[in-house]
């Protein structure tokens, strides 16, 4: 039996993002994100309800400052007490897992979406996705970008403006473009 485009996307294989099922998933997310971003700060109940509909796994005490943007929402897993400041973006074309007590500064972008490196293949339109994992008790400084396929360990501090292109081990300070370990924190 042929695999669906969704199955290919989640398996890290080339897939057609214009497949009707995938377009419908993104459309659903865009509607929920628009509603969420338009809520009043004081309307915590509505915000939590909308996040519960949008996010695949939503831990307790999650707080996301609007505006927030994502591709599907359903492939995002947020642990307890996750905080995201303004303008965060998660391109969740596959699983993005964020542990407990993680905080994002403003304008942090997490990309699970990518494209073929070969230009002739890329212009045909297929896309790829690689999972991203961020360990518990991690701080990601404002303006940082985390690229597809990266794992950040527990207890890490990522300096503002970093571009994380490789895995980061637990309990370190890492910063820069490309992001590199500066020193151990334990």
C-alpha cells in the first residue's frame, strides 16, 4: 500500500506539502492561531482552550505570548510550564518536542521543515522534515533559530541570536552563529 504524504512527512521522506490532507491541517492551524493571537490577555480560559485544540500535547501551565505561529500544531509537544515570548514560530512538519520548564525569548524560531539541497530536486517542489527536541529546563535567548534535526540537551542556555545547527549537550552555555558550546554549567 502506498504511503500517504502525511506518513512520508512524519517519516522524514520527501513529501508533497500541497497534498489535500496537509493543506487542510495547515488551514486548521492557521484558523486556531488567528483566534489565539486575537484573544485578550485577560481571557486565559479561551487561550487555554485554543491551545488545547491547536497543540498536540499541551503540558500544564504553558504560556505563549501572542503572536505565535506554527504550521500544524498537532506535531508540537510542550511540557509543563513552557513559556514562549512574543513572535515565536514553530514549523512543525514533524515532531517538535519541548520539555518541562523551557523558556523562549522573543522571536525564537524552531524549524522542523527543510528542503532538498540539490537544486534540481528542490525546484520540483518536494519538502522534507526532521524532528527537533529541546530538553527540560532550557532557556533559548531571543532571536535564536533552531534548525531541523537538532537536539538540545537538558538545562542548556542558548545565547540570544544564536543559530543552532548541531546538537547541544546538556547543561552548557552555547551561543553564536553557528551556535557552539561556550562552557559547562555544571
